[in-house]
């Protein structure tokens, strides 16, 4: 007798599709196979012929920042945005939450306490490194389960200072020392970088400020030309390769960046590209045509067809190994009640629409298969962040993080129907196909047919595989 058995589905596994289902006991998968091979369980679920996908791992989430940022905001975000995650099939979120100049250890312990008390899905933390004192804490942070350490190479001036950084930003000697410290910390710790040269970007932003009218996002795109990403990716990769650590490029957006990362990987360098659902779904002209305005204003920007096509190609050939949202819980007023050029940068909530957005833009458009999409949403990220094989796959011995996914459900997105507390969505009014029907976190049913059904927080900090 198992705790949970799901039958009559199509199981997406690392080795292919299996018609049947799976069983789990104590939150761990014990059997995958044809329906008749599965044991009876305390809870038996009929998948109705739908896909069983491994739970999504979103590697790029920002909880607790924005207006009122701090412990209380982090607590609220864990509660509300983990609900949005569960509704979207995200069963593990990796949140870049540790900001400021204070001790990273103290902030991490508080974040884990709040997450364990309020999150509906599992999570892990990314630490933002802003001082050399933080580097000296890296070994202790690795022992807490942290693997990823964020470096905002694309920030300087007031933007950098707001994150506790030096106004001059991250220097290359600092990054070199950081790679050494992370290599010494072991356990596959690695730097993640926001690559986007801030000097040229800020110069162009001031030149173009106030222009655009009905082409705001296309003008915003011109403030950050494609070359600004590889201008920082290449030297960061040189340093990391010299020292002997991997480097992970967050929210890759430009076709030149995809080509560069591919070339470096072909040399055997451990360089990993991540992109965002928004970059795979939208182009700047499309977003302008839908009047997305500041809701779609992000650094680096949403770009053009050639960039989107290159990113999808990178997903297929393994250049782009992870896919996330870069979601932040900023109030709607910070995006709409101010001039576009002064509006807060960021995409807002995104976990609740992640899967339908990329399924619509990817599988339905013929750009990828369901297996390829599942790999970049789950398995690859689990491997990179030291969560595999506990997370990222449906296989015996792995956590029973399972989505029952309906590939035929079409729905017009309305922020009021999402679980996020933000009250708006980048996809408002878009008709997306392919939505989660049920989401299980370690065998616990958290989301079911449009509603959160868990009566208590089921998420926990996942330290390591």
C-alpha cells in the first residue's frame, strides 16, 4: 500500500514517455510504470490521460524585495507567491533574497525560518555578494545548502548602492577573488552573473529618456544594445575558467550571448545560460503592440525576433540550460503610476504563468517537444543547483514533486484569477494553452483544479541532494 498512486497518465521521464503513472510513499517516488503495475494507495488519483510532469524548478525568483522590503515582506511573499508557484506547477523556487551589506549567515537563517513557516513549495536561497566580508562567509553558507552566489555586474551608482554594493559596482579583482572563495567552499558552489555593461547602458538611457511614445519598450531596448551582455559574459567566463569555477549567466537575452556561451561550452568551459519565459514569449514590438508599458520593463530588455529565435535554439541544443521568471513582487503603482522612464525595473509575478507561457510559445508553436521543455524547466536546473536526483525528474527515489498537466486547456489570463498578491500580470489578456490541473509537493496535494487545497505550509528549505 502506497501513500499516493496516480494512474491513467503519460509520465514524462528522463528516458522518454511512459503511459501509466507512479506511486509514492513518504513523499518519495517508489514506482513508475503501467497502471496495472502500480500498487493501491491511501490516495488514488486518475490523471485522465494527461501528462505527469516533474515539478518545475524556477531558478530566478526575488522574494522580499521592493517597497517595504525586509523580513515582513519576505514572509508575505513566501506565503502568497508560493501559492502562485504551486498553481503554476513550480514545486521548488530558488530565491535571490539575501541583499544588503549585513552578514549573509544571519540573513540566510532568518530567511530559512520564514520560508519553512510560510512557503507552500520547496525552496533554496541565492546569496547576493556585495562585500569581501561576504566571501569569507561562503563556506558556512554552502553548509546551509546555498550553492548560487549572485554578482550584479550590470549595476553601478545608486542602483548598486541600493543593494549594498559599492557605487562603482563589481570590479574584476573582486570577481576573481570571489571565484577563488567559491571554489574553495566546494560542494559545487558557483557565481551567477547579471551581465550587462552599466556604463554604456546608463549613458544611453539618459540620452533616450522621455522618447518613445507608443514604442516605449523598443526605445528601452535601445538603451541596452545586444553587445552589452557579451561584453561582460566573456571576461567573467575568462576569470571563472582561469580560477576553475563554473559561471551561470542569468536572464540571457541577446543572440550574441547565446552564440558566445555556445562557443565557450564547445571549448569545454563550464558556462551555463539561463533565460526567462518572457524572453521566449515576447518581442519588444509585440509587447508595445499590446501596450505592456512599464510592466514589461526589465534589465536586460525584451528584445527582437532574432534574439527570441536564438534563445529557443539554445534551449534545444543545451546552450540555454535553465528557464525561470525573474519575478519580483513590486506594487502595480510602481509600474503604472509613474513615468515609464522612472518606473521600477522588473517583470512582476510570473510563476503562475510560467508553464502555460512557454508551452504556448514552445510546444504549440513547434519550437520544442514536451520532453525538451520539461528538461529545461526541471532536470537541467536540478543538476546545476545540486538538487538532482532528489529534484528535477520523475524516477524511483526522487521526491514526488508532480504536476498533472492538461495540454489542451485554453485560458485567457486575468490577474484576478492568479494566486499572486501582485494584482497584475505581464500576460494579462493573453490566451495561453496548457495549465496545471494538480500540483503535488513531495506527495502532498497543494493545488487542485484552480484552488490551493493545502491547509498548512508544506514547503521546506532543500539544502542538498
